[in-house]
C-alpha cells in the first residue's frame, strides 16, 4: 500500500426529514446565498423545505446553474457575491450545482487574475473560499463529500477540474426521499457516474490494499443490486438510501487512499461533454470499455479480480475472463438505457483527432495510473467505441 494522508471534515446529515436541521448547521447570523439549478427543487418541495428551515436568516438567491456548470454563468454569481458579501453559500441540487458553488466560493476570493487560471494551471492552488454547505437532490457525483469541482467554459469549449480542501462543504444533507421524484434518466446517470468513480480508483494495478479493494467492490455490488431497484420503484426508500450512500462513498476519498488512481476515462469523457454536451455519466460509459480493452494487459490482475469478485466470472482462460468482464460492464450500462458507443450520439471518426489534439496542445503525453495511456492510445480507445 502507498503512503497517504486522509482527512474528511464534511458533516453528513443523512435521512428523511433532515433538511429541517439547516438552521443549526449554518453559523448563526450568517448572510446566505442560496444557489440552485433549473427549478426541480420547486417541483419536489425541497425549496420550500429549505426556505422554511432558514426563516430568520438573511437570504439572497442565485438560480440557473446548469448541468455541467458553465463558467460564464458562475461568474455572474461571483459578481453578486462580491457585491452582496454573503458569509455562506448553500448549494441545493445535484453535483453540478455543488461543483458550481465550489467554484463560486473560491473565485469570489481569488486575487490572482481570472479564476479560470486555477483550473488551467495545476501549479495554482485554491487556499481560501467562502464557507459552503449542501442539500443534495441527486445522488451521483460524490461532490457532497469532497473538494472536487468540474466547470465548463463555453467560449473555449473546455471542461476542467480543480480540487481544494478549502471548498470541502461544512456539511451535506442527504435525504433519500429526493430520489422519489427523479426521472429515470437522472437515476441511470447517477448509477453509472458512481460506478465509474469507483472503477477509476480500483481498476489499476495491485498494491496489496485489501481494505480499499473490498470497500470498492462492496460499493460496486451495491450499485449493481440497488440501482435496478430504484429504477423499478423510485419510492423504495431503502433502495434509494443505499444508492445515495453508495454514490457518496464512491468519491469521498476513502477508497482512493494508498492506491493508484486512473481518471483517464474522466479526462477523455470531459472532452465529449465540452464539444457535444453529452451527459457526464454517459461519456464515462462510452470511454470506459475502450480503456478496459486498450489497457487490459497493464490492468490484467485487477480486471481478473473485478471479474471474479464483482461479476462472479471464474471460468475460462484469462483472456476469456477479461473479455467477459468487459462485456458484463457494458451490459450493465446498457441495461438501464445508457449507450456505450459514440455512434449512438451521432459522433463519428472525424471527432477523434479533435480530442487527441486537445491533449497534445496541453502538452499531455500520457494519462492514467501509470501515465502511459498515450495520445495514440486515446485515439485507439475512441476508435473502438465508434
């Protein structure tokens, strides 16, 4: 196992009816910016619950944070924050709203030029941000319990990420009943997103880390078991709760401690979103099978372990077992309506050089857990997924 430091300070408040605790979680007397997305919180009653819980607080609101939050939109919120000077920002929504709020909280206090710089320049670090918390309405990204944020800039067609402890939420409220009103597509995306988050930290190479491996496998198995239950019956509280907690555990840093991590699927997938606005989770389902095929030799041991422990594949040659593991993974995504081929989204071979040029232009020669997935191999991954 590799050396690591792990500290997660997010207070998780889990269960039905927990939104009413908001007033005790936010510092007394704080001026709050309430930030949300396109309006689903008005339909499912979450907005009313939040406003009721925050009676007596000084509130300003900012709505319209998009899926794959846009830099251009978020900078409007930054201007409001600089003028209104709230002490706290409350994100009410899914991972995109949370990611957007993290950027707003950091950008409002950023003094070194354009805040976009801390996404493009890995040498820059966010060290201060306005305090924030969240009421989660869509299990998927795990953003409610980590310091990650991903932002899209329309003007340059880029989707980039940053990570900072400064934007860890002080708390996140997770009420599984919010799942009851989610459309099928959002639940399917959430399951796929969480699944690939685990894979990025698990499907690499062995470093004798049985705790992390078995935690990761338990999350994958839970998503495989509970995801279909939620899709079949949105009001199954236990299934919704297990799905929600699995998505949080998938990316709160715990299973990634002391182990190599990949993230090539995400880096390539972000380009599909940046250029074609494909849902994030669906880009992951497109790219992952290609990664598994192209890197099957360097991932051989973990692929075989994944196949045996998660998909119960125990017979056949090693090559046959690896092929079956990849096929099972593809079938899982497609079983709840997520295509895994570029052609399903109207994307052809002419797009592949565009993606490759992005990596070349940024001076990136290799990605993945070993840094050896080259630009040529990225082209191979996407070609396999046409």
